[in-house]
C-alpha cells in the first residue's frame, strides 16, 4: 500500500487508468465513531466468481469511484497488488470501506484460490459476516461448500449473491438451486429477476412487491409497483420466503395467522428477516450484475440493515503475557486496547504497513503501544514483545492510504512503520499488554528449494524473505541443516509464484533447484575397518592406529560406541578421540554424503606412540576406520517416511487410494468422518510427497486436504534418486 499524495503511489495505482484516477473522494479517510454504526463483511467465493468486480460495482453505486475498473487492465480498487495484476486474480486480502447512511461498511475482498487460504482466514477473522459470491455461469465448487461449513462453525451470519446473471451462459435458476442444495435450509431468494427482451433488467422484491428497474444500466435505478403478472409469477417464491421468515420468527402466532390467510405486515416480516440474518439462521439470496449494476442498491441496503454490527459479535479470547486469561473483552471504544494485525505488506517508501482490526479500545495517533506475537514459532515466527509508537493511522481504500485521527473498537485501519509487527500479532497498550488467541493457520505442504544466484545475493535473499514471511504466516522458511538447502514451504504453485515474484521485485536474484530428500545411511551388515594415520615430516609427527567393528542396530537404535581394547594398547585419554572422529565421519556420511545412523562401533585394537600420538591424530584415525569399514561392507540408504492423514469426499476415495499405492504408500486405515467425507491414513515416503499438495488438489477437484508427520526412516528401493 502507498500514500496517495506521492507520485510513486500514482504510478503504483495504475497512473491515468488506475483506481486513483477514477476516485471521486480524494479527501481524508472514513473514521467511524460508534461501533454500532460499523459493518465488517468478508466477500468469499471461488476464484472467478466476481467478488472484485462486485466491489467495483458497489463503489460506483455509492459514488466512491466515477467508473468501474477492469481486472484485465489491473485497474480495480481491491486488486492493486502487482502479483494480483500478474495472475489476474486476487492473491491478498484487501479492505474497501463505504459510507452508507452514516454506517461505515468495511468490505474485505478475499482471494478465492485455495493457495491463498491464509488471506481468506485472515479476512474471516476480521469480519463479522460473510457474503458468499456465486457465479451464475460457473455455479458452486466443493471448496465453496466446505467454506460455508467453516463459516457456519464460526457462527458467521451469511448471505449469498449470484453474480454475472447478465452473461450469455448464465443460468440463475440453476445457480440458485445449486446454492440451496449445497448450503441447505434457510437459503431463500429475497429478490427474483425481472426479465425483458431476453435479458434480466430488474429485480422484484418478494416482500415489498416493488420492482427496481436497472435497464438504464449506469443511471440510477427506478422503482415501480410490480405488475399483476409479475406478482403472480413470483407468488410461489414469495410464499416460500414468508414461511421461511416466520419459521425463524420469535412470534409463535405468526404461522397460525399466515395459514389462516391473514395478510402479513411487510415491516414485521422485514424486521424478523433482518434478525434471522444477523443471528445466522437465515440466508437471503440476491441476483447481481457488476456490468449493469443490477442488485447493487438492494445489496447495499442488506449490508446495512441485516448484517450485525461488531457490538453483537463475540470477541477472541485474550490473555496476558504470562498466558493467564485476561477476561472477556467488549467492543467498547473506551475499553482496554486490543487490536490484531490481520495482514502485513511492505511499501518501498513507508516500510511495513499493517492492516489492523480493533476489537476493543481506540487506536490514536502518536500513542505508545505494545506489539506482541506468540504461538507461531513452528512457522519461523519466534515469540516477540516490543514497545512501539503509532505515528499515523490510515483508512485504506485498496492501495490508497487516507489519514484518519483514530480507529475505534469494531473498525479497521492501516498502520505504517511498525517495525516489529507481523501478521497475527496483537497490538495493545503498554500498561496492559494483551495477547489475542491466534486463528487457525493452514499448514504449507509444497516445498520449493531456492538458491541465490551469487554470494552477494544471499544477504538480500535473507532480508527479503524475512520481510515476506513476517506478513505471510502460511509461508514457512526452512534452512535444512542436513541437505543445506533453503526450502520455502508454500500452499501451492500459485502461492510459490507470488513469493518468488515478490523476492525478485525486491531485487533478489535467485533460481529454484530440485528439493533434496534428507536421507540417512546405515550399515546393512557387520564390517571391520582399520584406521592408520601416520605422518612423519620432521619435528613432531602424528601417529594413531585403531581397529573397529561396525554392526547395524534396529531402526531408531541411534549410536553406540564400545571399547573392547585390552592391555592398554591405546591410552585411555585417546579413546574419546576415536569416538569423536567416528561421530564426525558419521555426520558427513560414508557413501552418499548423508548422516550415518543406527550402528554400533566397537573399538577392538590399535597402536599409539609415546611422542607422536595426539587427540587430532586419533580423531583422524577413527574417521578413516569408519570409511574403510564402509568400503569393505555394505551401506544401506534410508529414506524418511511420513504418516499421512488425507480427508477427501467419498466419491474421491478410490482415486486417492489408487494414487497412494502408486506412490509406494501403505494404507493403514480409513475412517468415515461424516458429511460425505472419509479420512484415509497411510505411510508414504517423503520423496513421493514433494508435490502431493498440488496433485491431491487435482485428484479431488480442489477439495482434498492432508496432514503429514515424520514417522521413521526405511531402506530405499533399488534405483532410488534422492532428488
């Protein structure tokens, strides 16, 4: 994100064709004062469903921009990230605020592609409701259905918008039916399309019986009473809607009155509907078109009237720095400060910029704060606590930062120049530092090994990776001490492409290499080795001779060193030196350069010199003896094997199991986890899992997920390649 007043930000925002050139409100940002007058809504749905363009239509309808941008041109407000422009899809979370009748609506545009689920989870964490965006052309995919269940588990109120209804291949009725099958009961249309001349030109409100005419497209829509034939055609849908609303009403007499033929008061039904939506038990459906603006006025009204304000939502649990519960927080501007960094980005001029959701208290300019992050050490984000000062507060509109004096509980803002803040960190007061419970982060399972092009690029690579990882908890950076590779664990190929592009944008020259599987070596049979390290070149020489026997241990047996020398052939002070030399050679390997494990080394004999023997000489002799034993015996390579748990839809079980057998996997069990899902347990060599995150997604239409945990090392098959 960048500051609007700079020339650089104008270029970053697309110059003459960018969102800044279309902005109708170039003044300061929007600062809410009352949490009850705030709505935080995340737009979710699969990639290509039309979330970004729907936001463009809402901005245009609200007068925030003079004309809508284009994804192809990279000129939309919410997709200003260079990676999003390059990939032609949202790759990051973006905030777009609107003011509607003194209510601030924070729209969170979330990525729909599975690789960027971390940004999606952050958007859900910061929101109080979810707007599911479904394409009338493409329908619903299994990922969206799973996401609906996740939002239901979180208790998020939801509504559905069916987009692209004006497309030649659109089928609104089929899309609505798919929504009702996938999302279950309570998903009912609030408006139905009005068709004219073969196309959808307006919407008929099933409760109001009013038609909104959008045939003029960009002009303001006009409202009129529905014609008799229009009311008759929508009669069945209206009856179903009213019955659905009454079923959710707290007035138990409404159903009896309705069945007796009493004409229901529209105002009462509307109030009950809004209560049911806010409670998360009723889910209205609206048809929309980003091209004609169809449904934008109705959707804006729904966002304000039906979705709940932050004061009606429960807040994350909070603890003090010692981990003790700090009591329940309330969405109160005068309460203790508790805010969370939901996204972190880097600006070349402003440095680190944090998108923040304030849960309690009020953030003010030039105020001291405590920045704390705990619980993500397994992702390379070590626990940290720092005191910093908030210098400026901004209200972001896509890529543009507009200054505001404060940010109250329930609202969202952007903070610049917080040097230590990372995604997931808690911002609280210095006097009362708090830690908010972290949200669930998916595990990155696609390894990508990278190397700097030159030694001078290595420092730049380390610095840039630190900045990127601070803002992306779904990226894990692993400097493997065994293979000496720098491995980036990503969510998928698209995620890896974004990470690599950002590194290169920061001037880092690098390339990818094949990921090397960290193998082990062991002895397949007993062997003997003779180590003779004798050097005499004038002056003090070196003399050490030792004889060893090596035998394999069971898997996991580790290393044993046994001294069976007799008669003091080797002074006792040099016995540890031989063991030290053997251990050092085991770390280096004896065949393919991998560590040696699960062996017993027995020292059987040797010789020493009263003057020339030394610690260094016997270390060298011990190492040489192990190498000679390996040359005389048989060395076995061991590969890592992981325990894998795969959750897939029942219809994909057969193909997934067949694929596992092709990966040398051993099935250990299957368990039905309900709701049409099966969990498959197997043991699979790590070499076969390098690209499994991508290949499982292809096998299961994007719905399969898996977990892995190191189990043990096992002998590799013949003709095995470690890379």
